[in-house]
C-alpha cells in the first residue's frame, strides 16, 4: 500500500476510534435507532441533490446501506446505550477484520491462524468478563457488537464488489437505503412519530452536532475513503489498519469519560491487537 493510501487509512481509523466518544454523547439525548436514522438521513438526503448516483446496481447500494445502517450501526448504537462502554465497543467491533478475511475466501496462511487464535483468546477473555459482570460490558452488549461486526464484514465485501466507483457517491446513495429499516425500528421500539419528532426537537445543539459529525465525518469521509481503499487493495491489506481504532477508542473514552482500564481489559486488548498486528504482518509478506 502506498504511503499516501496508508495515511488515508490512518486518518479514517483516527476518526472512527474517537467517534465512539461522540456516539456516547449523542446517545445521552437521543435513543439509538433515532440517532442512527438521523445520521443516515443527513448522510444521504441533502447530498443526493448534487451528487450523482454511482455506476453500480441498485441492489448493491441497497445491500450496503441496510448492512451498514440497520446492521452495523443500529446494533452498535443499541449496545452502547447501556450494555458496553465506548472503549470496549471500539475493540470488540474489530472482529470484523477476521470475519472479512474469512468471508472473502482468501487463502489463510498458518501464521494468520495463529493471529486469529490470539484475537479469539482476547475476545473470549472479554466474553468471560461479561459473564462475570465485568465493568463496562454485558453478554447482551458483547453479542450485539459482534453481530454489528459481522454486518460490517458483509458490507465490506459488498463495497469491494462495486469496484472503483465514485466512493462518495456510493456512500451518499447507499445511505438512503439505511433509512427505511432504521425508521421502522425507531417507530416500533422507540415510540410513535409524534414522540420522536418531540425528542428530536428537544435535542440540544451539541446533540445535533454529534449527528452532523456522524453523517459527514464518520460516514461520508470515513466509509467513503475506506471503500475507496478496499476497491484498490485486498481486504487482508486494508482491514488490519483498523488495529488502531481501539487505541483511539479506548484512549479517548478513558480521557473523556474516565473509563477504567483494569488489567483484564488491557490484557484482552493486547491479545486482540497482537492478533491484528500479526495478521497485518502476514498480509504484508
């Protein structure tokens, strides 16, 4: 991967990592499905007026939008409302790296199996702490975030299959398809339309700023660049860059929210990140 592409990947993971703190700020005032609906609405509707639809089938746009919007972020926001801390969420969701590689059907080298083993040991440690009632996570939260990671992996493959299309246009138009399932979940689980309008109207300027950052910084920039890189490099080369997401996520959460970093959490994070690093090295070989 050229240095310029590597710098783009680093910029994306920095945005994604610190974004877990931003999500938590938004969830303080907005219910999870409504926050996700507003995010993808702002990512699509205003920009569709002047950004053309990319040269890719409608079904691919719809599949990516539903997987990313309702799948990844609907589940992630739901988990982060009360069942997992921002730092741990940023770590557990990186299971998408290994799931993407497996689903892509790439040949896995023996050393990568060792990397998978390290990451699975770390995830198992986190799951055990969730079973014991460890601070900042529950089994429900663990399950929801792992499900979000699976949806992200599927979305990665859908985006890669689109080839070298306009990445920004792909994000704008696919975000439109995230709205129907998210809006349905919002109405079914978070109240009627009138109640939701009232909640959104009562939200502060800070809450709306988190929605704007979710839409522009995290979705259009972050996933636009990520998909652009996936179209030009193998998944095993691009996805391990997410190694740094937990570094930014856990660091930002500890700094802003005072999230505790006990030995078990650092040990589990070390195992997962060692697995990611080993896989990155193996991919580069």
